[in-house]
C-alpha cells in the first residue's frame, strides 16, 4: 500500500447526526456496571464512533471519539486503510490542529486512544455486549465491513479479525523465510550411519550392571552383552568385571533394579556432505524397570554442525517459538556444543575424504569424550596442532589449545614444527621424551636463547614452578641455573614441593621489601631457610599498625580501593547471619589481623581483586555485625573459594551457616552484570588450571591443623560452587 496514494483519497468526516449524538452524549440516568472494586458508573452513551466507505480497491475505516467531536473536531482521530485482496492494512493518525499526521502499523486494538477512551480490554469486568453497545456504527457501515472483510463480526471486531489474520500471515511468511536456509542445510545431512545406533546404545554406553537374585545366585544378567554370566560372591553396588564381555560393571540386586540412576551419555559421528562434513551429536539414556529384564535405551539426535570450507553453521533440535520441534539455528534459538564419544566406524572414508589431513581420531583415542568440534576448528586455525599430535606430543598440543595467551610465544608464520615452537630438533626430541607441556617449551626457548644446555632435570623441575615470568619479583638479570639450585637446596631442607617454595619465596621477598629489609643483600633476598625467613617477616609485618600496613598495600595495589566499593551491592542479611563486603584495603588488613590469617599480607588476594577474579567478604552474625567471624574469598562468579576463621581454620559452628551461604550465592548471581559474568567464567577457568598444577606438584599444607595434606584436596573440599 502506497501511503502517498492513500493520502490523496477523499476524506471521511463526522456527519451532522454524529455531531448531534456527541453533543447529547450524556445519559439521563447513570448506569452502574461491574462488581466490587471494578464497579464503575457510566454517565455517557458512547465511547467511540465508526464510519467506513469504500475507496476503489480500499476500505476506509474512520474512528471518531464523541468527546473530541463535542469540542468541535469533526475529522477522525484514526483512518484505517484496508486492502482485502492484498491482505494489507495501514493506519493514519490524525492529531489535533497544528500537528502533522503520522503513520502506524499497529492493529486497531493497540491504538493509543482505543486503550484510553474505550473499554475494549475490560470484557471480564463489564461484559462484551455492554462494551460493544458503547461503540456506534450505522447499519450500512456494519454491512460494508462484513461484506468486504468476509466476516460474521461487526464494528471494530471485524477490523481486528482481519488485522489478526494479516499479522499471522506476515509472521508465517517471515518464519518461512527464516527457516528456508536451515531446511536446505538439513537436506544436506545424510541418513544415520548403519550400525551407529547399536554402537551408541551398547559399545559407547557408560555403565554396565550385572543383575542377580540373591547372594546365593550362581549367575547374573549382564546389561551390556545381554547374557546370563557366572558370578562369584556378589555384593549389591560392588564393582566387578563381566566374565563374558570383560566390561567393568556393578553388581545390582534384581529387587532394586528400578533404583539404578538413569544413565546418560553422548555419542558423536562425523559424516561427509557436499563441500565438507557434518558433526552430529546424539543423546542416549538407559533405564531399568522392576519387571523388565532388558533396559530401555533411548537414542536421539540433539546437535548438528555443518562445516563447508570456512563456513560453519550450528543447529540444535528443539522448540521453535513454542510452535513446533525442529532444527533451529544455534545463534538464534539454542546453544550447540559437540562433546561425546566419537564413532570410528567410518574413519577410513573420512580420512580419504573431508578429514584427510585431520588428526581428530588420534586426538580422541585417549580422550574419548573430547569436544570434537572445538578440536577440528582449532586444528584448522592452527595447523601446528595437527603436526604435534602426529608426532605424539598431545600434552603440548592440549595446553596450547587451552591456555590463554601462550600462542604469543610461537611463530606461526613458519611451516616446520621446530620453527613454529622456536626451538631446534635436539630440543624437540627432549620435549617429546619428557611429554612436556607449555611451561617446559618456554624454558627450552630460554635455554636456546642463552645458547646453553641446562642441567638434567632442571627444565622438568622449573616447568612445575610455572612460566619464567614467575620470577619477576627478583631483579634482572636472571640466572635461572642459580635460581634452580637455590630452590633445590630449599626443597631438601623443607620437604616441600618446588612450586610451593617458589610461592613462599616470592611472598617473603615482597613482604621483606614492604618492611624495608635490604633484599638486595644476598643473605636477605636469598635466605638460607626461606620457610623460616617467611615466618619471621610475617611476624615483623604484624607488628605494624593497621593503617601503616594498609597504606603500604594501597601504594602497591592502587586499583583495589576503586574496585572493592562496587562489591557492596552483594551484601546480604537474613536470619542469624549476614554478609558484609570489604570496601577498602584497610578492612581486609583489619580482618586479617583480627583472625590471624594471611588476608592482611598475602599479595595474591590483592592481585585477584585487581584482575576481577575474586573478592573478600565477611560472614558475620547479625547480633554481632562488627565482630569478625569468618572471612570468605569469593570468585567473581559467586563461587566461594575459601571460608576461614581464626588461625586459618574451620570450626563446626560453620555448618549451620552453609544453607545461608548457598542462598547468598543465588542472590549474588542475581546481582551480576553481563561483564561480571564474563569475569566469572575466566576466574573459573584459571582456578581449575591452578588446582591441576597444585595436584601435579603434590603441593602440601605446611602448617596448622591441615599440615601434611595435599593443598589441592584442602582447597577443593572448601570450595562451594554457586548453582
């Protein structure tokens, strides 16, 4: 419909009859409608008047309001143009004198004055018939609407019915246009591979059970090989091995067959398509029922990723706008993720086709539930990953894929693997022999730069410490051999791991600088017993005032006092407990000194704050809000990393507060901004990597009640995930 053409059409104005009715719109007796608080007294006869006429192929419907007609306005407030054959409508808004008309695509029931001047949305309160009686339209107008719009409705309802149909058709056409490229992609997907479903249901299943009747049973039913197999002395829920298929299994009494938890697992297959391949993920479940021997196993496809050249399109099977179940574009209606056990049945065909140069099958051989899609994309983007996997250096490939920022140490412009890694063939051979990761690679790069050969075992030791940058607290130039020998001597004295000793040394060095000790002197900067020296400097630091300590920390960590006040929005109070935010460094120092833990001095707390990884909060009792009780270190995701009271301990009194903390975590997540959510994701990734390293180094707690325990075990036991 062309608006310029519509504007040239002959106008429709209020008739003398309509003007007279509007001037005499007052009822002789008020009418009451509705009940209770909805009761209303009506003093007027009509709320709205309608005129309609044909204009060639168009039907022109005009809406008038008696209140405005009585004030002298004889032009309509709205002109609705309808093209019945074209299934189109447009509305022209005619304002008061001195104002320009406007166009609108809104339906009649959404026009502003229809909502303010009439009762069309109040059926439930005043009744449909009564409301319709308050909208005037002459008999010819009613018949015209019915005839042209082919409806049994009359008045404004006829217009609404037509507009609803038009809008439904528009939506349908838009949805068809949206779904068309999706359906073309789905047409590319071939039939499910023969044998894949059986493999998914049986070969790939996670849990196997051997069901038996009683302790006297000589045979049991294996859910995997589906045979009766001999059993020894079964015990309910005990692990075993099937004598027929060799699978690890659990003994399970038939009486409790239905109590097995539903087992679920994902399977993945890759199939060639025109110009590329499709990755397909299937969701499988297994459930046993009381009176049924065989398990009930489901197998359904969940995700598809179409890969053609550099073009990748992801789809997920699910609800489409609440109307139907179908394949939907992940970017709009889903969240595709391809992880699961990869099917090898068509490996030969893929290796001779679209995955000719890929190492995805080698990669997943010892990592059967790896994210296949992520690997294929990274492998394509970074070809050196394929080279590393082919020569058996999977650990290095994995760490280069997972650790952020390490790719800067490579030269991807080179084509040979030594050139890419910035080492020579001899060092590549050594890296491969030690199954090295990124840390070892960077130490070997330094070794090559220094044109030397480090003593045997040095690189293996230093890779457990971390990247070369961990020694940044020391003044350059760095003599890494000297550093290593020093840590080796400390290791012999303390019986602690090298990673822990490096951390202790760094903390000692930083605290000693704060206390104005002459760390430039070897006997101060490189103490004979770094563990004892660390304790001495802690005692010295505690002898200072809170304000002096806070002032020193503020100079070093200038951003912390800017960040901490923003955490006040997470404060929470309910029942016996409350959460108080640390709003400045002085709060942290006061809390650390009061409870005799390390928050008032350990640099890593302030470092995590400046990197938006974790923040301090205080758990207090509501009847003593100012008395320190427990200090919390909380990740930016709401995960609680630590909960510590006096002497870095946890006491039984904390148990009663756990439900409150979980409720607070939910409140915390509700207050997070999108930016804070991203910080939380990165913090979570970093913590996982940190715990892995601690476990690998077998780092132990060296003091207090937990002395001798693995630090990773202690931290993971204390960890509370925000659900």
